[in-house]
C-alpha cells in the first residue's frame, strides 16, 4: 500500500464520537484501530517501516501516557529497542523530572524517571494524536532535560485546526503523522 491508501484505510477505522468529553468536541477514537488485528498490524508497520531507516532509527522509543504506551511499546519491540513511559504526575515510583503544560481547560504535568535516557540517546516520541501539542512538547522538554535528542515526534492523527502540529514544528521538532482530520 502507498502512504495515501494507508492513511485512508486507517482513517476508515477511527470512530468519531460527537460531544465527548465536552459539548462541541469531535473525539477521534482509535480503539477500533487496535481491535482488528489486520488494521493494528498495518498501523504499527507504517511506523516501523519508517523508523527502520538508519537515518531515523531511534535508540529508544518514548510513549506518552496513555495511548502512546500502546503504540510506542509495540513499535519499540518491533525495532528491537527499549521503551520509556512518560507518565502523568504521581504514577512513577522512582526519582523523576517533571514538566507542566497548559491544556484548553487547565494544566497537566507529566514525569519521566531520571535514569530513563542517557545524554545523546536518540529518541522517537510517540502518541496517538496531536491536538494542541502540549503533551508532545512537554515530553520533548523532559527528554531534553536529561540530555536526549528527540529525533522526531510521531502520532497516528493530526488535528491541524487546533494548532498543535504547527506549534510542535515551530519548536524545532520534526513531526510525522499518518493522517489528519479537519475540525476538532
């Protein structure tokens, strides 16, 4: 399959839930992508084939809480590299670094173990979608605090009208997404 047909194929397996979690929000639900083994394999293979390229190959994959864990762990396994969870505040048991970022409705904090990466490690940062970009940028900042080099951010879905992908790219982080949805 070429990239366009992969995008269309995957897009056809994302459920839109209107007015969730708040009125006016069109929630893009990726769980149907995960439920069908063929669709899940196409999804993971799209990322794995990209990151097998020696110029893009990471030393480790970092996944953002929580759906980034699903994608990141499988991609890391397939690439034969380690996986790092970036968790919501208070979920990691060891010494952490933290980063607080703004959401549409307040703020949130994510954390990373202080020994998760070594200086110079090449990291692929992955999540399910890019909305406002806050979570992706917080993850990038955490990894960079520990001396890692975030080679690229990746996600299944971009919601470009929310401005997050533009904000992520403006920060200097390359961003790879498989598809986008108009509206939010």
